[in-house]
C-alpha cells in the first residue's frame, strides 16, 4: 500500500474538518441483561459501508460484506466492543448477523455467570475511521433504558 | 378482565367524565398548550398565519466575478464587484461579508474550539496494539495536516465603486466592511474585492468543496464552492447573521444575480450554476449539436463521450479559456472543472412548459453507474419534488461526480459514490448514489429556493429535504431501501436519553444525523400518513413552499403555515416532536367490561344469585360445612329471614321499580333496553409523546376493526386516559398501532391481553436455531435417494 492510498483510507480529520454535510457517523447498540440465562444480549447496529471501510482499513485489503463471511465482522467487533468486569475481559459469543442495503445488525451474547456488578463497556467502533463517530448504547438491565454516548473522548464507561 | 356492574348506560357516561376530571391541583403537564408563548410574536414581516407579512423585506446582492483557476498550483484568484441593495427599513453603517475559506486558517475558531482527541499511551512502537485500546492515527492527522496546510482567503483589496479603499476588519470567517456614507433604506452600493486562496485536498479535509488528484492519469478534478466573499444575510429576525462558520451549521445567504467568468486551462470542461453564455467559444460544434438534440430527446444524450473524455486526459494545454455563466435569483454559486469530464444531458419538460436541462458530469471512474443513473435521478427528483413542493424555477440541474460525497448548491451538486475499479458495484453503492443525487438535487427546493437559515436551523432544509427525498425514493421502485423516513427506524434513537430537541441550534446538536435529518423526516412522514392524511398534508406543504419560495422562512413560519393551511391544530405535534425529546410508547393498561343493568327485580334477582353462586365458598365455610349448627338443633330459632330467598323480588321492590321507570323518558327506556357491552379501555402514555391511538379491535367472531382515535384524547390528561367502546358483540383482544405507523417503542404493551414480543436479539437467535435444526433434519444427499423426504419423521 503506497502512502497516498494510506492517506485515503486513514484520512480522518476532526480538528480541521467537520462531519461531511450529508454523511454522519453513528451506531446504535442495545445491551439487555437476560437474568434467566445469565447473559448479556447485545445488538450492534452499524452502517454497512462504514463497517466495510473499517475492516478494509484494519486489514489493508479491500473488504466487501456481500462477498465475505462473518468472521471478519465478528473479529472487528470483538476488538471494538469489549465488556469488562473489573480487569477481566468478558468473552463474547458470536450469534450472527443480518444486513440490508444500508445497515448491519450484529448479535453477540456474553455469558456472565457471576452477575453483572461492575460491568463496563469499551466501545470504539469506527473511532479509527471517523473523528466524529458517535456510538449510542441503550442499556437495559433493570427494566428501564439508560443511554450512554461513546465517542473518542469517552470510549470506556461503566454500564451500571 | 370481566366485571359485571349494575348501572345504567347513562351513568356509565357520567362515571367516565368523572374519572377524567379526577386529580387535584397538580395536573400533569399540558401537552396541548398552544405554542404562542414560545413562538415569536407575529408582526408586519411575518404573519400569525405563517405567511410573509405585508412589510416583508429581504436584502439583495448581485455579483460580477472574474476568476482564474490555476491547475499547476491548485489555486484560485479572483476579483468581484458586489452590488448590495438595502431593502431593509434600517440604515446600515457597515456590511458583513462571509469568508468561509478562513475556517482552514490556523487561527480559525473551528480549529481552536475543537476538544482534544483521546490519545492512548503505548508501550509498543507499533500503532496498533493487540489490545482494543490503540493510538488512533486519524486523531493525530489533523494536527499534522494543519501544520502543513495554510488555507484561508488572502484579501488583497477592498474598494468602493469609485476605486477608493474601504476600511475592513477580518473577524475569522467574517469580514466587516465600513461604509464611508451610511447606506439608507432603499439605497444600493457597490464594492470590489480582490483575493486568492489555495484549494484544499478534499480527501484530506473532507470538505464541501476541494480537489481530487487522479494518480493514474495525473489529472485534477475540481469541485469549487465558497470561493468568493459572500454577503452575510441581514434579516428582520437576527439582524446580521454573522455566527462564525464552525464547519457544521451551513450557510445563510441572500438572493441575487450572478455573472461569473471562469478562466481554466483550455482543455478543461466546466460545469456551473447558471447558463453558459459563450458556448460557441468554449464548446466544440459537435458538443453544441448534441446538447441541442438532448433538449427534446427521449433519453439522456452523450454530449462528451467516454472516449472523448479519456482522450482528453492526456492533453496538457498551456493556454486558457474563459467560460462565462449567468444565473438569476440564486443565493450562491458553485462550479466544477476538469479534463476528465464525460457529459450527458436530457431536457425535462415541466408542467409549466419550461424545459430544464438535467446534466451529469463525471470521470470515467464513475461508469458504468453514472451514465446509467445520474441524469435519470435528477429528472426523477424534479418530477417528484415539483409535485410536492413548487415547480423548479431554474433552467439547469446538474450532478457532478468528484471527491465530495454529497453537497448541494443552486442548480449544481457534487456526489461521490463510484463503482469499484473493476467496474462492478454493490447494491449499497448503487442505491447510495441514487439516494445522494435525489437528496442533493432536492436541496434546490430546500434551502436554495425556500431559503431557510442553515447556520441556525439544520432541520429546516435537511429535515424537509430528507422527507421529500423519502417520497421520491418510494416512487423509484417498490421497497426502495430508504435510509430514513420509516417510523420503525427512528425508535432506537427516540428512546435514547442522549439527545436534544430538534429545535436546537445546528452547532449544538447531538447525534446530528438522527436529530436534523432522520427525526424531522420521520415526523413529517407520520404527520402526513397518520395524523393529517395525504390530502391535507400535501396541500399545506405545497402552500409552505409556495409562500416562502425565494424568501427566508423561520421555524415558526413552517409550524404556522402547516396549521393554517391544513386547518388542524398541530401545536401538540410540534411540541412533542420538535420541542421535546419524548418518544412514543402508548400502552393498554387495562380493559374493563361493563354491562347494562335493567334494575328490573324479576331480571336482576336471578342474575345476582348466579353471581353469588359463582363465588367460591370461604375456607372456613367450607370446613365448617359438617359442623352441627344451633339453628338446626333448635328449630324454634328459625324465622322469616332464615327461609327467605334474598334474590326473590319483594312487592315493595317491584313497586319501586315501576315508580322509577315511570319517570324515564321513552329514549331513556330505549337505552336501558339496549343490550350492549361497554368496554372501558385505559391507555397509558409511557413514552411521553402524545399521539393518536390507532386501536385495532378483534371481535370474538374473528372480525377486525380499526378505530383511529385522534391525539386530542390526551388533551386533559396526557398520561392516562380511558376510552369507552360500546358494542353488542364480544371483544377478544385489543392492539395499538398494528401497522407500526407511530414509532411506538414498546410493542409488547400495545396488546391486550399482553402478548410477549421477543426482543430483536431473541428473535434472531431463535430463527437461527430453527434454521440450523432444519438443516440438520435434511436427509443426507445421495445419488439414488429418490424418496429422501419420506424418511423424515
């Protein structure tokens, strides 16, 4: 990869450039606690073209969702949506994904047999791509929805 | 759910209103309170009906610009003569001019006011650490690039019409020009500016204009905008709109006529706002012939073919040529220039008889997508928007492919999507391209013609335009994959608590895209489909467009016009959707069944007995059943009351009934005789946003009926309200919003009795497990297995 291409892929300027007039960078994640199975049920909804760009960037070769299997998506999300209790990183189980022309829904299950006290989330989806990426996380562990906003200044937050 | 209660139909109605009036002094918030206290007071400039007032005024600025594009240095130099017309009732001592390029200067507010990105400390030299927390290259890059690129206008001269220097003060992206004599109402004055600036690399800075360099053939493609000092708007609402350009809140501009002469290398092709004045000097004869043919053609005509454009890529002209464009009644001007342009055109004859030239300019890298979809998308946009808003008033509509993903200017817009290098393209790219062209061409209507203040209110152009874009997409093909507009797609955003109301200044918006694009577009879609209906909505929306074309509307003008023209009080709707962050979640809290009691002792006695018999015996009574009782041992203790059946009517009761019914009017007796079920259905507003209750009733006989209860049902109590449904049939179940029209967040509580609705996660997991089980059930495929299916259990 020559430098020009690298710049093309990596060029993200928050300080000097705004969000483009008609493109905005956001994702929505839903986290629900299933007390019966003692697992977090997570749905991550992203724009499909953003995900393609992000995986293309991290691999260095063009990546297209339509002709790829799910492992690349699972790997990218495993790296960028990380649940922790204290210092322990919780292991995610990939359930699967769905997509339409614009969007992709990824389903991830995280068993937490010990319970969720001290649960924290690191959510850095597309921070490596866009300076203005905003990831909203709707957390429902008690029956009411609480929303958290993750951006580059707040990539890691407590969920409880 | 079932409860029998003895009362008359008349008293059921009384109880209902009593329940509604219950509650002490502390009433819940009135969600139907009129907006008068929030909206600005109507005046001679803007009426209470939402129309421009009889004293409405706006300023005007004409521009005569000479420009040179230097292809060797990627540099613009220009001089402009600006004629400013003071049509306000005020005397002006100075003028404010916008210098948008200055946001690339080192001292711009946009750079200075940007909070630092998060940087992670690393023990490794590699950029990407194995852990998920890594140093982010993108976050450092602006600081590196900012050191290298010194952008911004170099203002060389500002003079008045007679050539005398004018005192001017540059305040970052704004410039104040002091006038030697105050400019009185009705007067006009001219001044001249000379300037230059370096063009930014669009891909580095992700801007609304800039250049793209093509390594393969060594050519540049320029998309140029905000390239000249533009008059700031002076309005009856804000005075001078000179809020700094921070990058997000777009532009606030005045209308005027433009003459722009653009000097470029002689082998460049230029596309611009307006009409080309010297085609015979800059276009080859065959291009002019094809262009003429395109005016009346049945499909797009190639003006410059791909072969001609590709041949031109290796040209390197040393001389220049000047392209002259004129545009009338526009609020801005933009252009594109390159050796690489393929050009196609197609005349669109409008209902008013005028022909608009729809034209696309794109490099070969845009094909095969662009030759197939761009010009068609432009014409489709004009056809649909003309129907819903106003008839396109300009002679051309252009779509250019270049580095900018999507940006609008009068008559011309820049659109980015391209196929892969091998000329294949995915569905996403295809629909991305059609959608962005519809969106950007659609911006001609909002804000280029209906000239809202973008710096202040992003939703007024983006929200309205995204809404009409949705209508246009739906007329492209069935089940068009629209990104925004469907109520069900906005729910996750609406329930999140990290948001601000739509009525928030552009620069302060959180979740920009959802706030200013998706939510207003969805709100208008719901207003059209569910609340006003298409006929009323479309009339009102067209009236807003008609009233405010070539004028400057404010939010109140939109809100008021939509009410004024539809005849429907919508203050509750604006309050909920535009001024609050509530979401929609209506719930059926309870259903109670009431029957019509006759009070006739002959009828009621047996019914009461049956009721009592149906009650279970108490445990004590049950266990004492065989315990000997005193009254059985001593018969003398029994009297009248031991033997009388309390449910047998006494003569006194019958006399009382006769007396009572004598007082009833015949109509009341008729009501009493009607054998109806009265269902008291109690709705709860969990989300806070008041909305119509779209109630689906399923009867025991299987018939389904829908009642559309207007939002006004919440007007006295926006939290909890009961509706009485009288029917001679038995109802099996109730459901709210069966067609998902209102963006109701929790579907489960829409059912009565409750029906568990699995979460998206559980639905998917279940579906996937089923699929796997299905797959495992398949018999092994063997070549001779002719009856494999019959072996399955």
